[in-house]
């Protein structure tokens, strides 16, 4: 019986599919990944698709695919802003999922880079002008007493 088992051989095939795109990832992307499909940038709610080197952002009623970010983000620093690797097809079609998952990285770009206005309160402490007092749930009275 041992002779019969050794005489029967079955062909063995293995299929290995390795996709590496290290060279095509942008310099501003996170390092240490062998493969990246998309980067999600929560501060500007935009994606970057590595294979086509295009940014994807919502404008009007549709997702736009372009080589550059829109003018409203022209001063956004791609090197310092948070980015998340997403290796799922068309993640922008599930944008609400990623928006919630990575929402801890707000404030939104426009707020982060806007010049903040401080006003002196009558007790000498500084606070953001017009913001609600978080402890009391009401606006500060900025008039001098």
C-alpha cells in the first residue's frame, strides 16, 4: 500500500499575489507601508488615491478626482496633517464611516489655520471671543464692568 501511495502524485500549485507600491507613494505620506491604496485626510475631509496620484474631495453633489487640492485648501500642509491608510475600494463612497472613525482629528482645517481672536475678560483671563463658556454653558459678557 505504501508503494501505491508514493506512486500517485498530485500536482501542487500555489498562487502568490504581492502588490507593492512603495515607489509610487508620495513623500508626504506616512512611511512604513508596502502597499497603500488611499490616504484619508480628516482635517480637509479628502482622500488621495495613490495609483492615479489624484486627490478626491466632495464638491457640489459629487466626488471630484483631481491632481491638486481645491483652492480652499491651497495652504494645507500635506506633510504635517494627519493621514490614514485605507486599503478598501472607493472609501469615499463610505465617507460617513471614515468621517466618524477619524473625527477626533478635528478642528476642521479652516478653523485650525484661522487666526484666533482673543479678548480680555473682566477678570483678566483670556478666552476665545464669542465662544461659549464650557463650564457654564453661556456666552461671556465682554463689556467692562
